[in-house]
């Protein structure tokens, strides 16, 4: 039986990956941070909290000695590093913390691997945000990077240090450049889930209007449960490598807004432009979405679309869930939660 460490078990991907690995018979050490109130709602929703093979351990990625002890005490042979300050918007307000966690944090794990057991396989959660001001369409493993946020810059350091440890020390360090992936377990600070949760509240009469920033941003959105399968395949490959996981379809935030309202039975029409743009419920005439300039970022990423051809050819990985299905799944989950009077 294999043993894996999943850092960031309280996050979206950590929960889905733990579910996948437990299903494959792994013993999983899922790490969470010491906080005043730990939140295990995602693993609870997936029904794996309390699973006999899931061990929850306190750990902070910024601590080298804790990283060494984590590897020593668990005897894990695979480490999936999903922990990060992962929100682009926050990275503009907390650039140093973001650099320490998201950039230097993975180096602690790589150093720990070098010290404790260089045979441990390491997965780094890289991101399409590293492409930022895109240099080619679609983006592949060889597209030059141009990050546009402190988050993207920090992730780029982590990405290259993983490649460097692979080349310098022969460590099995692989990097998955994952494009946006969403699910009903996505945090509410992220735009898709903010939209589906707000749409559910508006449909149920609990909210009047959704406020957003840049509606023109184009993203390549996939389903998180399928992407964690890709992470696992990346670590089962013969050689450590870098892979893009994406859907190769891009849509605007505006499209996602319309899709989410439609999934809740509301047809909207967009009126006005720029900061005066609104979405109006065609049945009631009410404004259900408006722009709030406070949500604009100092530097934007306009267009992301990834080409996952390498992952398909070498790992047999490809996404199957359409954006419409994904959006419907998220709206339905948020309708259920909000009807029941709660929302994570
Ligand atoms: P989440 O924000 O949902 O989860 C991040 C996790 O990291 C949380 O469990 C968080 O714990 C943990 N964490 C934060 N800081 C530390 C720290 N100092 N020490 C230990 N753990 C910490 O992200 P996702 O699950 O969506 O994403 C997983 C990874 O994939 C992240 O690295 C993200 O940047 C990357 N990624 C995600 C994409 C996406 O579209 N979802 C796209 C590309 C890359 P806590 O609950 O305590 O905050």
C-alpha cells in the first residue's frame, strides 16, 4: 500500500485528491494549518473525514524543520504540494506572505526531500497564471512565462525550483501547469463560485445583486475532480516532467455569469458598458449584476487557454465535463446549500 502526503487538505484540490488516493488504497497524510478554527467542510462534504486511512497532520509549508519531520514521520513516497496562498487578488495586498508561502514554501519540501529521501516523488501545483500576459495562444509547456501578479511570480519561482531540483539532484519533481479548475468545493472568494453562490442567493430572494470586476477576462475552466486525476497520473509517469492540464476552451467571465443565471432559471441581458455595465433579469426587469471597480486588479490577465495535448499523449489524461455541466453542478450545489440555510 502506498503512502502519500497531500499538503493543503482543507483546500478544493486537496479534498478531491485525498478522495482519489484513498479510493486507490493509499494511506494519505493530509496537512492543515494551525488556525483558531480549522475548517474541514470539504472533506466532510466528500464523506472522507474520519476515513481510517486519512491522517490529518498539522503543518506549515513555510517551516523547513517541520517539512523534514513530516517526511521522516510519515514515510511517504509521494508528496503532492497543493498548499499555497492561492488567491490572485490577495497576493496584491499580501505580496510578501504570498512569496514566502507560495514561492519559498515548495523549496522547503524539496530541501526536505533532498535531506530525508531523494527517492520521494514530488508534485508541484503550478498554474496558468504564470503565463499572465500571454505570449502565445494556446499556451503549452513551452510557452514563455510572463506573470502579472505577485501570486503568478511566486508560483513561477516554485515551478523553476522544482525543475532545477529535477535537473540538479535527479529528484522526481514534476510540475502540473493547471488552468483554472472549479467545483462545488471551490472557495467563495474565487470568481466562479462567487457567481454561482450569489446567483443561488438571488434566485432564492436572499440577495439583490451580484458585484464583479472585469467581465472580459477569458479563462479556461475545467472540473477539479478530473484535474486531481491528472496530478496522480503525473506522479505515476516514468520520468519527472512538466504538463499542462486544461480544456482548450476559453470563455469570458460574462459568459459564465449568463450560464450560471440560466442554470438557476433566470435569463439575463447585459446592458451598458465598462464600469456602467449591468445584467438585467429579462423577466423581472431587475438589475442582478453590476460592476464594482474595487474588484479590478492592478494588472490583469486577459486571456488563458491551454493545450493539454502532451498530457493526453503521454498520460492518457483528458477532461470530459463541459463548462455548462460544471456551472450547472455548482449552481445546483449552491441552491441546495442556500435553501438549507448555510453556505461555505
Ligand atoms: P485552495 O486555496 O482551495 O487551497 C490552498 C490550500 O493551501 C489550503 O488548504 C490552505 O490552508 C493551504 N495553505 C495556505 N497556506 C499554507 C501554509 N503556509 N502552510 C500549509 N498550508 C497552507 O486552492 P486549490 O485547492 O484551488 O488549489 C490547490 C493548489 O493548486 C494551489 O497551490 C493553487 O495555487 C494551485 N492551482 C489552483 C488552480 C485552480 O484553479 N484551483 C489553478 C492552478 C493552480 P487553509 O485552509 O488553512 O488556508
